[in-house]
């Protein structure tokens, strides 16, 4: 079945969620059993004032741009 617009919103929102996760270094900040997390290593950056570059403003890219303006 061809569903060109089926998951476009979900995919765009997932892309934005991944940007937030990478900015805050969430994947690297997992807590291992018995070890204390070093908060200073995982401060991340704020996205305020940053420029978002979108390669390809097709259906999903345009939804990402629309959501990112908020």
C-alpha cells in the first residue's frame, strides 16, 4: 500500500525529538548500575538562538520547519 502522507507528522516530530535528545546529550548520559552520573559532562547546549538547517523541504522537511518555528 502506498501511503505517502501516512506517517509524515510522526516522522517530523520524531526528528525534532532526536534533535532535542542530541542537544542535551541524552544518549550518552545513561546511568550504569552502581555508578554515579557525572552531570558536568552532560550539560548539553540550549537551542535558543540556533539556526536549524533543513536539507530537502519536501513533505516531512516542511513539517519539521513548521514545527520548529514554535
